[in-house]
């Protein structure tokens, strides 16, 4: 890819033809780039700005003449971002990697300026549901799980880049759920047959995002489960010594 002035042979748009400063440039940093990109630079002034854009160091990311990478970048997007940001390129053993984090940082982040936290292109829920459309439809039409319904709710349970857990969870399923749900209450014990909560796989019975069923239960159910007759197959856990459950 060639920079437009190079294509047009208009070297003098950036360089003094006879004498000048280093490399005969007419200006330095963003002052030079503003000669063509003033609109973009001005629109960014009112928003938080990403370094090195904030410092006017356009050539940290872009080459001035030509590049094999789109947008005159010095390297592919993910490799370029990792020069400054510590984001794993691969999933950890037994864990998961968010595909955009592997090779497409700008699918989620604005590289220059954004009014949204972490320079996101949109608030997390809006951004996430542009790809996870079925979950977005669930949240809009069914009973939504409170964290998933909030603007930044996706990040309550999921890591945005990679995780040591499947599905980008921040911690194992039961631990994630028990961060909000109090398993010590008699009602919780009764509903879950007094099984040890830390050993449960909550997703076997509940949808973590939204459901048309009460209690976020999964809609397709085995007949005994649909009738709430768990004890036809499962026995209540034995009481703990001392009378506890």
C-alpha cells in the first residue's frame, strides 16, 4: 500500500524541496499529518486519546511512504499492538482466546481516540452482541440475567482477551456464579438438593445470559426436571457433621 502523496508523486506536500529540518520535512509529528488528516485529528480532540496518538507520534504505528500492511501500518494490527500491550497471542493450556484478541484488535478498539472505556468502539454489551447476535436477541426478548443486561455486564464474567477457563470465563463456573449468589442460604440448599455448590456446573440447568423460563432455567428439559422432580434421579446430599448441609 502506498501513501497517497507518494502515489501522486507529490513529495513536496511533506518535504521541502531545497532545505529544511530533518529529512527536509515541512513539519514534524501530527503537525505534518494534519496537513491532510486535520478532520480526523480535530474530531479526536474532545475524546480521551490513545498513546502514542495523543503525543502526535503517528510514525510509531504508521510508515510514511509505503507498507505491505493496510493503513500503512508498520506491522499487522495484533503484532503492532503487542509492542505496547501485553495480550497473549494464544490461549493458555486448557483455556480460551477471544478471536479478535488474536489478530484483530481494532475489531473492538479504536486506535486513536474514544469516549468509551478502554478505547472500545462501543460499550461492552453493544459491542459484544454485534458478533454474539443470538445472545443479544435473548437479552432483548427474554428474562435477562442482571450482569448480562448491564452495559458492561459481559466483563463481569468474561475476560475480553484470554482466560485460563473455557468460554473466556474469569474463574471456574461455580466460582463465577457464587461471586453473586449466596449458597449459604436454606433456600439455595433446598433448590439444589444440598449438593456442594462449589462442585456444581450451573450451566447444566441455567442459561447464564437470559431465558424465558423462571430462574433462568434452560427451556429444553428432561421430563422429570421439567416437573421439578429432581429426586426421581438424584438423592439429596447427606448432611454434614454437626447438622449442617
